[in-house]
């Protein structure tokens, strides 16, 4: 017992859900407690996938059985009119067919079905095989195996020796059930996925940074109808700060706007679709969310050479006005009918905007292409939310994921991007109307409107921009503002007379059901310094104060190893406080082994 305690003195036990891991007190293997939101959301969607997969298989079996039964009846009716010699030949064929089916049943070990007609013998649905491409501590894989019923094997990969050793140690620590269900391997995830095409029903990518280098192999490893779960944390790249880097990684150039986080989701989806199309495959998004400091998409992957022809219909370029907040989408192609009742894909007619903005007179920036088709499946969202509520005690981050799923369920899924109510009010330099009043004005004008899970003040609507600005003109008319300089976008917008008389009387649907029931939809961070943590093996310096807090960094420098304890920095002073002495020194005995790099970041960045 003393030997066990001596071996565990450098570790602390962390429990999340039904899994427990041994976490080294030094930053040897990456672990971020903040990602409990990510892991809980993944488990919720994975449970929905298992249920949907079973329903789809049963529906397919019923369809085949019905089809075979109709064919059997048709064959029987046609045989009744044949002569005796033909009938005898058919009887021999039937006997041979029965013998062949019987042999196939024995080979497939389906003896229980032997008494049923041969057309009712169907291959049994195998449990889904899961792959986690970058496992680190193995916590995610362990939670999948222990908390999601109906799964098969869970394969955890990493090319960092320390991470794989840690993962295997945690698998043993979770008992015999985890040992039989989770396997860990030291291998490059890209090579492993390329060597096992269409083998995994679920592939999970959650890298430290960009997933771009894993996408090509991931879309090949997912089975038909399988689920690909992908996280991207390089938000500075996806949101427009480094447009040239975004294009090199994802094949799309971002534009700056309040919708930048939703645009990040759509850029990632467009990139995944592009990689899938190279192998005659396409994706169907079921849930795409922005949470905390990252984006997470859940897409199903299918194979169809004909369906990928419709991909350009799902992609669009975006024209963003540099003066006001208006934006416009330009689809890549359009379809025209053919004589044989088919459709032909031809280039789209453009541009959709003039050289100068018709509202404020400024120029447009062009970005994209981005995914402009729906990014959620309403049925999946509702099913996932219902499943989460039915198992409240099984989710450590229950409040967070229910709030996100509730808001996602309220969105207009066929409307790409959104605008901010405060932003458009700031453009015309007026006091912002309440969200209920603005939504009522849009609804009374005959258009749809909803919130977005990305931003509490974000608004999605199918109303054109001239209607939006007319509503703001009517609002300013009733709430006068100070005179503004003539060359501002707001002055140009307000100089025009509104063609629409806005009605701000409260509409019935101005509040969503969740708002009416006062369900929490946007939750604050549970603690200070809630965000990305330092990469495993990275030197901890003063610039990590914003991530870990001064007290945590001081403890790490002094060998305390507190930099990854939950609640760290809860009582820490602001970042402007004086730094502890020696804070810029490197942590002694810092492990030199890094986790698998997912980008070409400089070694000095967190």
C-alpha cells in the first residue's frame, strides 16, 4: 500500500461524469477542465446518433422486407399462369434458392431466423466503432465507453508517448469494463485513419488548435452514415484576424462582422465538405455550435457521386459593407430545368450588390466561400435536448449544454449569419430599441425573426436590409438623435425616407417559448480565467496570466503544480497586479515532449 501511495504522490485523481483519471501534477499531458462542456455535448449527440442509427436500420429492414414480400407475391401470381413444365422448373429453382439461403444462414450464424422466409433474414446491426484521434489523457474515450450505451470499441490515438502511457494508465484505473472497451495506440492519427477507410462509425477530432491537417483523412475513415465530430479553437484565424492563414488552412477568406463566430462554423463546414467531395462523399450537419472559446460541429458523412453535384448550391460568397452592417450572400451556382425533367447546374448570375452600398454608399469587402445551407438538423437538436433533460444527473455541464441546445432550437435554421441589434443602432447613433420591440416590428412587417445561440443580441431574419433600415428610420423618427457629420454611414441611411411604416406594437411571437418560460439561454462563465489552457509541455511565463491567473502561475513556478486545478485564480487579483518574483522563469524539470502539433504555431505561443 505504501508503494502504491508513493507512485501516486505525483498524481491527483480527477472525476468527470462516470470516468476517473490520474492527472500528473506537472503539465505533462494536456487536460482542460473547461472542455467538460465540449465532452458533455459530444456525449449527448453521440447518444442521439446511436438511437437514430438504430431507427434508420430498422426502417431499412422494414422497407426491404416489404419490397421482398411484394416481389414474392408478384412471382407467385405469375407462376400460377405457367404450364406444368415451367412450374416444375420453378419449383426446382425455389428449392435450390432455399438451400442456398439455408447455407448462407448457417455461415452468418443466423440459425434463429431459419424458420422465417429467406427475404426476412437481415444482417444484424453491429455496435458503432468510435475513434478519438487525439486522446491525451483518454478522458473523453473513457466517458464515451462508460456513459454511452450501445457502443462497440473505442479506439484512442495519440502520437505523444507520454500521452499514450497516461491514457493506458487511466484505462486500467477505470477497471475491467474500461479495459475491455477502450484501446490506446501510439500512432499518427492521420496515418491510422488512412489505413482504415470507412471503418469507424464515429470519428472525434478535438485538437489543440486547427483541425485542418486531419480533415482529409477523417472524412475517409468515417463509415457511410457515420458521425464526424470536429472542434476548432483557432478562432483568431477563423474570425478574420489572419485571413490569409484562414485561406491556407480552410480554403476560405473571412470577413469581419458581428457574425464572425457563426461564419467560423460555416467556414469549417465548407472545408469539411470540400475534403469529402474529393472522395465522392458529402456531409449533412446535424449540430454546429459556438461555445466558450471554440466551435464544435457534428456532421454525418455519406457517399454519393450524384449528390456532390449539389455542393455548390450550399456554398456562397459574402459581400460585407465596410460602412454599415449590411451583408449579402452570392451563391456559387444556380439550377435550370432540363427537357428530361432533370436539372442543370450553371454559374450563378451576379453580382448581387452594386459597386457601392445602396444604403450608405460605401464599398463592399468580399469573403468566402462559406457554407450557406442549414448548419443544424431540427429533429436532431430536439431529440438531443430531450435526451439531455431525461438524464439530467448524467451531465456535469447540464445547465450549459441545455442552454445552448435550447437557443439552437429557436434559431431560423435556413437563414445564414445574423446581425447585432446594438451594432445597427450604433451605426445610426441612436438609443437601441428593446429586442422585443424590434422583433415585433419585423414580425408586424410580415417577416420571420429569431435569436441566435452565438450572441445574446444577435438577430436572424429573412427581412431584406432595406426593411431593417426602414424600421430603424422609423425608430429614430420617434426618438430623435443629435446631428451627425454628413460623411458617416448613419447619416446617409437616415437621409432617406422610409418606405415602410414600422409597427412597434408587441407581437404575439416577439418572445420565444424559452423566453416566455424564463429558461436560461446564455450563461456566464462559471469562474475566472475560463478558457483555453497551456499546451502540454509548454513553458509557463507571465503571458499566461490571462489563462491561469497570477496565483496559479506563481505556484507552477515555485513547483506547486496548481496551474491545472479547478477553480484556479478564483481569488486572484486583476491582470494589472504586479507579477510575482521569478514569474518569467521556466518551470523546473519541464517535460520536453509535446502533444501532437496541429498547426505551425511558434513554439513560444500558448
